[in-house]
C-alpha cells in the first residue's frame, strides 16, 4: 500500500498537466509565423512552421502526461501501460514533427512553389 494520500496524487497530476500545457503553449508561441502572406510558397512555409510547432507542442504534452502517469502509477500495471502508451504517442508526435518539413517540401514541388 502506498503511503502517499490520494489527494496529493491528484495535485501532482494536475500540476504535471498544467506544466505540460504551459510548455505546449510556449512551444506554439515560439513557432508562430507572420500572419500575412503574399504568395503560395510563403503560405506553405507558414503552414509548415505552424504544423511543426503544433506537433512538437502536442508531443511534449504527451511526454509530460506519460511521465506524470508513470510517477503516480504506484506500480499499478494498468497505469504503467497507459504511461507507456503516452510515451509512444509522444514519440510518434516528434517523428511527425521531424517529417513535416519533408512533406511540405513535396507539397511545394507539387504546387510549384
């Protein structure tokens, strides 16, 4: 049996989710491109910046959620599996963020930018 009261686990979980949300918002704010665009390549470039920022922010959010779930699991196999699932989602999000510029380059070549 765990010596940590149930209420403190909830507080830890909420603090972790708050930290993840703050990290995601900071990541999105750092990647915000200019709003006005004059031509298609600029629009695609701005879209690429937003896409990478959103994917990296969400991946970071899942990474933090997985870490918090793992820490507060208390050895419960079901909760550990949920944490591992969140880690896998974070890894997939980071991979997509890395591949987004490649996809956007292909889109630019198709559109003619």
